[in-house]
């Protein structure tokens, strides 16, 4: 808690910078939100997805997303709409012409066009899912602990989400439904750490007879610090593997989670507890209430 003022200043600056990026630069929305064309093709032999992406990028589809659909020779392409590419038939003819340079016997199995209105609905539902998660967490923590901790936890989770969105805006990384899934996963992960810290603070408020709220919170964070760091490092090890070896489709998810684990660890230690302290949490808030029995204040008759 000796560094809480500095950490809060840094968090506020980064949060404001992220909000500024979101309003000025915005997000690089993927096909899930912008709409586009979905093409499923079948090659006669197995093909490397990197070769398909590279070839599509050279042929006027720089944002093409390629993934295997079942077998390694079945490939699903998702293409962003641009000019004439909003016509599914034109897109299909152009895609098949390009892919025949890899395999002249390639066959088209399916082609569908996703309108932008569907993408807008997905964007709205994704945003509502994140807000609903934060709202449910606010209610849960308020009942489980104390309303000051609930406000601190939700603001800490909002801090993690906004900073992650700011990173995607700054780097121009494609934002699709896998990133929304990553944000929701991040909220759950970060909440777990915040609950552990809050539970230890509540326990020490009841056990420690002496000490100011700041000293008790500081002692509580120190007790769970090694657990928080070890958990974060273990999670980060898995995410690093996904980031480098998981492939293009999961790269955005791994990026959101890897960055989120870092800021989530920071917010669990500093942001949530500092906000609860600044809101005036004290020992009396966690003392069990004594319920007097009926007639306990009456003197026995002689």
C-alpha cells in the first residue's frame, strides 16, 4: 500500500490513454463484426494454411482468415467485404481462380455472405455480455464481502478490460469474437485473484486486533502476494505457448489473455484494494453482528 498512490496515477493515465485511443483510432473489427463472405473449399491434398493466407493476401484479400474445417484439406475462408467483393458470386469466382494456383482440382463446397447488420448485432451482444458480467460480479461481491470491495473489484475489472481494448486499438490487432471470449475469460481470471485478496483482508480485519485499515490491507496483500504471482506466472507460461504456437486463429485470444494477466495481477494487488481503502473500509464493516436474544436484558426475578 506504500506504492498505491503511484500505481493509481499510472492506472488512471493508462486508462485515459486507452479511452482516447478507442475514441480516436477505434478498433480493427474483424469479419464477425463487419460482415463479409464465407467460402468453404476442399483441396485434393493437404495444404498449409500459411500458404493460403499468403496467396489470398497477394490477390487482394489482405485480411483473409483461413482455418481447417474438419480434415486438413478442407479450408474455411472468411473475407472482409470491399467494393465488388460484397457480391458473393464475384468473390467465389475470384477465390477459386486464386486457389487453383495451389491445386487445380480444388472444389468449392459452400459460399455464404454475412451482412453488416449481423455484425452489428454481434458487436452489441458482445458488449452487453461484458457489461452483464461486470454487473453480476458487482452484486456477488457486494453480498459476499462489502459494497466498497464490490465497487473496487468492478472498477479493477473495468480497468483491465479498457487497457486490453486500448492495446488492441494501439497495435491495430484484429478484434473478433475470440477477443470477446478472451475478455470474458480475463474478467473471470482477474476476479478470482481479487476475491482471494479480499477474503484475506476480511479475515485479517476480524483477527488482527491492532493496526489501521491501511496496515491490515498491506499485511493481507503481503500474505497472498506469492500465491498471486505464482498463479499469474503459471498462467502466463501457457499463454506464451498459445501465443507463439497456437496459430493465427487463436493469436488474438492469446494476446488479450497474456496482456490481461499482467494488468489483472496489478489491479488485484493495487487497484481493487486501494479503491476499497479510499472508499473508507474499516474493521467495523466486517465484525459479525451480535444478535441479542429476547429477554436477555431483563433481570431475573428473585
